[in-house]
């Protein structure tokens, strides 16, 4: 299994695409790089050490670094408002962290439910917060390899569900508009959209916990 340190292979490639219309592949690569950075930040914040140093995620550079910084800032605000939602995610979903299939299916179920009523930047931030919360659980339970599984799942979800939406907005850099404008109504708009995803997150929990028919 490819480890997170290999993300440095495309680290340079994802920087230059902000100057032109990004391809589907580039948007997915950027999504995964942002996810690694978000997860790494949350692991440090939680005081959780990696069992293997090669799993440390490289910090994005250039314009991608700006996007990552803003994504984390918005995530901080969202997680501050709903701290219990994005912690102990595995326990909330009542899943085993020893099965790659179980972790993948659970994360994708949550992701699908978050975006049931449409796509907003608030919901995208919520998706990253869920991924990071689950990743922290995995590392805490001695399953660091599952972090790569989560990153891959997020990338696949972006490819299937978010790429078209991202292209219409010119790519990931569009998230900067959530904080560049100081209009309080804009801030309220993204927060309301994010908090709406809270209900979908709870629905996803019940969906995952339903016994197989």
C-alpha cells in the first residue's frame, strides 16, 4: 500500500494548476493533498504520534497552501461549534477500525449523506472534518494504514461527486472567498450551510448502523 509520504511526488504538480482550468485528475490530487494536511494538523492538535514516521504528510506549498490554511481555519470554526460531532467518529458510527472495507463503506456513507441536499463549501469543510476525526481514531487504535484508506476514499468521493461543482467554481481556490470577504452575511452563509450538514451526518450514522437486509 502506498504511504502518505509518496504524496510529495505530485506536490509540485498541484501548485501550477491554479493558473489554468484544472483537470479532474488534478482536482482529485489536490483534494487528497488537502486531506493529508488537514489530517496531519488534527493529529498534531490531538497530540497523537504516528507509529511510522513515513506517514507524516508533507505541507502543501504555493497557492495550495493558502487553500489548506483557509480550509483549516473554517474547520476550526466548525469543530468549535460542534465539537462532539467530529470527535470519536468511529465510536459514533459503531464500526471496527480493523477492516478497510468497513472503514471505507462507513466514510462513504457519511459523505453521501452530507451532500444529499446539495453541495456547499460548508459541507466540504464538514467532509474534511469527518475524515480527520476518523483518521485520528484510526491512529489512536494502532491502525495508521487506515489513514491512507480514508484519504483515498475522500479522493474517490471528490472524483465522483464534487469535481463538476469544483470546476464550475474554478477549482479549490474558490474557498478563499469564504473568508476574504468581511461581509458578516457571507460568514453566516457558510456556517449555516455547514451546520445543515450536521443533520445529514446524524442520518448517516443511523444509516451505517442499520443492520444489513
